[in-house]
């Protein structure tokens, strides 16, 4: 199990952001499910969704760590991606199998 770390921000880093971030991301590979769930709750302030595979859990945690350290997507990009996903979902639902 991993030691609990506070939120990673650029101001708090002693090493360059990419060095510290790379170390944290590499550490994720060795975390067990319990450690991943605790980190998820810390980062997202919510319980882990049921039946979420560990590889997706690790990927989402890695994304959030990177976004916290280096900056998240611009809100316009997020809106655009949500529109694309909604359109894809509607298209998939309307397409006969």
C-alpha cells in the first residue's frame, strides 16, 4: 500500500514537475486496489464507481494527477468532447445492428 500524499501542485514540487509527476505515475503501477480506491476518493472526492477495472482506475487517476500538476483541458475543449461523445452515443443508439 502507498503512503498518502497531499495533492500534487506545481508550487509544491521540489523537482521539476515532469520528474516528480513521472515518479508518481510510475508508482501507480505498484499500487493495490485499496490504495487506488483511497487515491480516487482523495482526488475525485467520491467513491470509486462499481466494477471499474483497475486499468481504467489507474488511467483516470494518472490523468487527474497530470491535470493537477500541469493544467487540465480548457473548458471549451471539454464542452466539445462532451458534444462529440453525445453525438456518438445518439448515432450508435440509432444505428441498427
